[in-house]
C-alpha cells in the first residue's frame, strides 16, 4: 500500500468531517473547504492506487516489463520504435541551409 493512498484516505476523511461540521454550523466557507479537502484526498488516493497498479505491472525489473509488452504486441512495438527513429532522424539529420547569396552591384 502506497503512502499516497494512506494520506489521501486521511484527507478524504478529514474533508468529510469538516464538511459535516460546516453543515451543522451552517457555515458555507467551512462546507466548501471540507468538500475541497475531500476531493483532494480522493485524487491523492487515486494517484496512490495508480502507482500501486503500475508497480504491480512492472514489478522489480522494468526491462522485464518492456519485454512482456513487446511479446504481447510485437507489431505495435515495432511501429512505435520506427516512428521514434524516424522522428529522431528528422531532427538530427537535417542539413544546414545554404548561405543566402547577397548580390552586390558595382558601378
């Protein structure tokens, strides 16, 4: 379990408590602050869940994850590598433009 998930759940709970306190007191500012904190906690919790899912997919060795991805989709991997190579060739292999000619007229 990721620390972002724990912190997100805590923010979510604190936001709900703050929103409920605002409801009881009838304070719109406290209600809004509670809803904002609750939303921030949910977003942080989702971020932690995404990190956990990525860590579960990749595991300890990122090279192994890339190899697994290439084995699952070899044509897509080949097309992606070709597109990256083509883009780099366009950026790197571009010749310098020829110098501009300046015409001088002598009398």
